[in-house]
């Protein structure tokens, strides 16, 4: 009987090698499996594991708040589990009694496990809620702006992602596929909860074979499979809104915008039109107006508008476009442009938001609720948008705006983090370093000695997905997986659940937290709940013991083609959207009522502070694109041979246009320093004609590794990106608005130490 496990990168079969040791193989039938997850059992990653509970030396000797400037710089003392648990429980109790639960920030980014029970975010939030609550975060770094703007104009992002038109429908009906930012395979290798069969590459291939024409708009050409034979329209980073406005203007000038669809399925076009034509502000958003902003010839903009309206066109947008200053605007204008074309709800037409960022979009599988550990109710109302962590820590009591409401930052005394690596996701890491000194205590659950773990006060070693039993399920990925434990826990690592249960016992909360169940008791309970819910929806699955033995439930019989918004198009009154008007809101009365200085009631062009068109930009400054890596997920498994093999001498690659490289005398392999007023980092040059002139690209995810003088030597671009909100509406991550300078080639012989353990002492 084949055994299985699941990860973000897919479902894997578990086999034995010649020595009888477990090894992973791709799931049989997966047309485009990800190689990343195959390295989860690689012995090389053990060198970075946290073996035993460890406490920062000063904190252990002097107590909470001791020498916070030494976080990341001094040794840890390894202690027993009993000692570590006593320390953590006492600190949770001290903070909540002395300062209240609003002084505890429960950090987690949710990528700790594909398993639904051992999901660190659920575990830490359940524990903290049981203990009286915590300050929480909302939205995500990936979609901070979209999570706020899209529900107000069309639908929640989660709802959009679950109903994208399927790849088979596009292969049959789409004639023209226009994508702003490509459809990068590297991003689509994963899904939260675990990818099933990977569908992006075969989906694009089927469309190409069917004769679909592809146009890829943006600063990079290689984010779309070569099989698509796409036309590449070079467009300056952050200028997509201007291009979309010019396309919309051309539709109106030609009298080709769909006035019927705009009248019956949308609201507010009449409020937006005066801005588009220039009647409102004296600036008509013509192709000639857009050309100097975008770098796209006006003649090509005119032709593109006519091509889109003359064909069954699917528009696509990459999530990276809203990770920029005023990132709400490209998504709002994108939906507006699709509405003006009038093809929303038609087979093969409309829009996707977007194809490529994760494997899920374009799935034919039903949305069935998975096994979910209840997090309980949080009595604390205070929260932050996730990308505002440093702001909160640095400015306790300060006001901030979010989604039309005025809120205040809490005074955080304790961070309890389980799942995720803030020293990967956050921007302006030098600023985060200062903010990270503010709390009196930082507790982190981690399998690995990441930069975040090295900057904690107490580090508790936790298991990986290979070292525990779980239920693997990602909604709409088509499989339910029995994730049976593959190998014993490393050294003294424990499951998050067992750690929190032990803490709950010390706080007198074991019954409400654990409900008397062990790991397998919880798996049976969660499976039974899910099985009952699915039965009500007509989906039958076996009893738990049969499922646990067989290992896999295939839900492909529930799959069917999907056309996004088909029912809404057919009858908008019977099938309204979840927006205030029930229609697509080109003008939002709600957003207009907020009176925000940086986001009005309709989509508009707002020039970022940092982009290639910025006035006063120093000669030679380049626009940095910091994108998702291809050989790891965010920073996960950066220490694996697969990830390190894509670097040069352990330094991240910097992709540079040939003209920019020639002007600086750079060649492949040269070490360069990227810098701006926020920070400095090293990288190794890769001359790449697929990156447009004036732009450099450096993938995120290399573990933060600064020298004492502040030079980051591994190649983490988030020492350069700015820590500002997209706008006062969403306060999302604006990493893609970033200018840098480039110096080199230089001699850099400093060894990368990101994967070294900190100095460890014995109690």
C-alpha cells in the first residue's frame, strides 16, 4: 500500500531507498510536479535544525526586556523542556496580568504545515484565545491591497480565487489572453494546504495548442511559458494603471465600450467617465498621455484596445501589481477595463485575478470545506494589517487608517510567533531590526535556525510535516491525504500542539484548549466533522480507519468546467455580487465617503514616489523587482541543495538587462552591491535580456544575513524595499515600488553565514 504526504508544493508518494530510508516521489499522474518538496528529507537541511529549547543568554540571566539590542548577536543557552515551558507559561501570565492581552501579538503567517491540524497559525491562535486573546493581523503580504479593494468593487479575493474560469474552457473559447505580469510557473508550484495535480503548465500548453494568442505586459518576459510564444509588451513597473486607463480611453473614443453591460451589471461608470476623458481634471487619459509614463508606444496601445474588443479576451493580472504604492489602483482599473470590454461571464472571456500566483486558480474542483481546528473567539478587537508590524512596534498608541476606519496601534510587550518567518516577508529589514527591540519577550516555534529564530528570546524546536501525523487538504485541489508520520522527530523537537497543551496545563487551561484529545484523537474528530459536512453536500468518503489505511481520497469525480460570473451575467438581479450594490462598482460610494487623500471613489493614476518616472531620480537608479523564487517557497527550504544550487557561491542572483550590464562593465557571475537609503546587499549578476532596461530583478527568500556594518551578504532584497502602506485604504505591502543603485563588480569574500547555527551554551 502506497503511503503519501502533502506539502505546499504538492502530494508526494513515500517510498524506501536501498538502505530502507524514506524518500519522496512525485504523485503518480501529476503532469508538472514541483521539485522543491522532494528535498524535504534531504540530510543537508538537518544542519539548520533547532535541536533543543534555547533561551537568549541575557534574557535568561536578567529576565524580560534584557538587552534587546543583543537579539541576533549573542549566544543561546539550551535548556530542558520543563524549564522552557515554565519560562514561557510564566511570561504569558505576567504579560496578560500586568499589561493585558492587548500587549500580546500573536504572529503567524500560516505556511508552517500543509496539514490542517498541525497548522501553526490555528494552533497559536487557539492557544492565545484560550488564554484571553491577542492582537492579530489581517490580510497578507501577497494580497494586502487586493483583500481590501476587491470586496468593495467585485468580490472577496478568496471567492474570486475559487471560481476562476477553468483552463479547459479557456482552451476552447479564449482567442486572446492578455496578462499584466505574466503567469509564472514558479509561483504556481504551491497552494496553501498542498497542491494537487499542477495545472498551470499543461493549461497554458493546451491553450497554445488550441491557437490562443498571448500578450505579456510588464518588465519581464520570462514569467510566461515559452510554449505560449507570447508577444512581450515592455511596460515600466508600477505604470500598469496608466496603460489600462489609456486602453479604456481608446475603447470610449472608438465607441466600442459595452454600454449595455456597464448599465446592467455595473454602477458608477458615469462618475468615472469624466476623469477618463479629462473633463474632470483637464487631462485626457489618451494613449499619447500614457506613452511617456509606461514606455509603451501609443500606436501599440491603440491596436491593443481594438484587438481586445475584437476577440474573446481573457485579461489576467499578477498579484505583484498591487504590491506597490497605490497598489489598489491597478486592480480596480483592471476590473473596470474588463467591465468595459463586456465579456465578464462569457466562456473564455472576462478576467482572472490571477492565473499563476498559486496552483488553485483555474481548478475544476468543487469548493468543499476541509478539516478545520477551531481557533475559538478572540476577545481582543485590536489588529493590524499584516505589513504594518514594524509600525505597530515602533509607534504604540499612534493612529492609523485601514479600510475606512481610524485605529490605534497596541503597546506590544510580547510577541508569540509560530509559523512563518517575518525576517523574510517584511520590508526594510533594517527598520524591522529596530522595531524588533521593542517587545520585552519574543517566543518563536521553529524547526530551523532562521533569522527570526536567531532574533528571538526563547526558541522552541518544533517538528516538520514529515515528523507527525496530519490531514492534508487544500480546498479545490482534488485530494484528501492521510499524512502519516514518515520519520521520528529531530532531536528534541515537539509538535506545536503538544507544546501548547503543556503550556495550557501550566495555565490551568488544558481542557478548553485540548478537549482531552491527543494527536490521533483530534485527527479522527476533525475528519468525522468534515465527513458529515461532505455527506450533506452529496460527497461520500470512507470511515477514518479505512481512509488512514488507504491514504488518499481522489475527488476528481466532483470536478466540472467553470465560467467565472456566468450566473451573474445571465441574471444580475437573481445572482448579485457581494458588493454594496450587488454589481461591479466602478465608482464606490463607500470608498469616496472615507475622504482619503490617497484613494478616491474611482480608479485613477497616481504616480508612486519610487519608480522610473519619479522626478529627481538620480541618474543610474534602477527599479528593483523582488519576486517569488523558483526553487523554494518564500524562504522555506532555502537551505536545501535545490535552492542553494540556483545561487552563485551562496549569493542570490541579480538579473540585469544586457544594456545596463554593459554600461557598468558587468558580466555573468560578477558580485555587485545593490543599495539605497534603506540598506545594502550583495548579489551575483545574471545578464538577462528578458528583463527590460532600467530594471533589475532579485528573488526574495534568501535568509537574512547581515554583517556588523549592515551589509546583507546573502542577497535578501528586503533590506532595500520600503516599509510603507499601499495607501491609507488597505495599508498593504508596497515592496515593488523600489529604486536602487548598483555598484560593481566588487571583491566580496565574506562567507555567507545564514545557515549557521548561533553559538549555543549549555545550562
